[in-house]
C-alpha cells in the first residue's frame, strides 16, 4: 500500500487478507478464489488497485479500498 500502513497476504486458504502494518491486526478478509490457492498479489503503484493470481490460472483485478472485485480473466498455461 502506498503509505505503508497496510499490507496484503494470500495463500492456500484462498483468502486475501489486509493487515495493519503497525499492530499486525487483520483489517479485512476477502475470498480470493472459490477453487484454488492464491499464488500471487501485486498492488498498483498508487494503491488504487491490486491484482491476484491463483492456481486455477485466474487473474483478478480488485479495488484496494473497497475490496471489490472488478474483473476476472484467464491466464495462459505457459509455453
């Protein structure tokens, strides 16, 4: 997050968790995937959006402040 007061985590529980960086308390939990573990997160430089990736090869665009899902797309399987 751009002001470094929060950070995000993801993992095998298929959740994306917002954390307070000062007191290490959970702020928000969103369901990142219904089917597969979460494998990647990237926050935009201005902190407005973040993108998640999961083992089912889906990528998702989220609004950071709202925790709202804006778009789901399919990633390619590789070369």
